[in-house]
C-alpha cells in the first residue's frame, strides 16, 4: 500500500491518495498519515480510494477513526472514488450514510 498527501492550496482540500491493499498489516500506515494530516491543518480532507484494490475491516476502522478525528476538530472529511470492492464493504456496513462520499476521480486539473 502507498499513501501520498497532496496539500491543498487556496480553497482546495488536502487529498490523501491511497493505493493497493489496505489490511491489518498496512492500515497502521494509513492511520498515522490521516492523524498527521488532520492534526496539521484545518483544511478539508479528501481520502481518495480509487486505486485501492482491497480493504478489510482494519482499513474501514481507520477511515472511521479519521472521521472521528475530523469531527473533533471541525474539519470537513470525505471519501472519494470508491472502487467497487471498497464501495461494497462501505455499503454493507451501512457507512455510506455516515461518510460523505464523492464520486470524482480527484484528478489534478
């Protein structure tokens, strides 16, 4: 799994791009990155998941933690470009009613 952070400029949010498999072995890296991003700035955060190939419950737990941290700080937090397998997990857990989910691909203009 790789995680990259694109700092937002102007009104643009900070985008956290995740690629590969998010499971119990890789989720701690995502957790650490989200926590650092959410503690560093009050800019909105978008977690781009378009390149995630697999996500288990550990990955979902990290996304929920990110939402909780953002709410405590009053920061907008959204998920973006959920691939089919991730969308299924989110919907089965009924988290599609909890997260703000953006359809876009988050491509740079």
